């Protein structure tokens, strides 16, 4: 049984990117839906769609984004930071800068999932979920 569903989500995106797939299907959960919305808002994916399935879990279809000229994936690296065995937390003053401000950190706060920049402006700390650049 797989216990870290967020790591599975990130690995599916990473593998589909490296294989050059246009669409990836991922089993849905509320936290995965929120991460997908953040990825879309930050411009890392082309589009997404939430679908219902027979087992009522649902599925997320993500259209991956590639550079139009070089055909390179937009997501260069996506990595899990806080793991079930070792949680990583940060306060609002010490969020790390990812790739000198070009990357995004996703943070789970008391107000929900958001980017590190947004959490810093709202003066909220939380658990560092992942880094994307």
C-alpha cells in the first residue's frame, strides 16, 4: 500500500514530463486538486479537468505544458520537501526562495494550500509541501 499520495502525484507528473506525454491521469483527492490549481495559476501546466469515476474517487486529467520552440517541458524539476517520515515547517519570515524567485514553493497553511509568496504576504507559516521550477 502506498502511503504518500502527494509524492505519487508529483512522481506521475515528473515521469510523464520526462516521457514527453501530453496528458497524465492521476487519482483525485482534495489536496491534489488544490496543488493542480496552483500549478495552473503559476503557468506550469496547460490545463486540467476533474472527472468523476465509478469508484467515486475521481480523476484529475492534467495537460502538461511544453516550450513551443525547443519542445522542452516547462516543469524542469518538481520535488517533495515535507515527507510523512520527516515533516518540514517554515514560518512566514523564512520561506526559501526557489531558483532566485523563479520557482514556486507550495505551502499548506491554516488557510489552505498556497504558494510561499502568498503565504509570506499573508504572514502565514506552514508545512512545505513541494518545490517546482
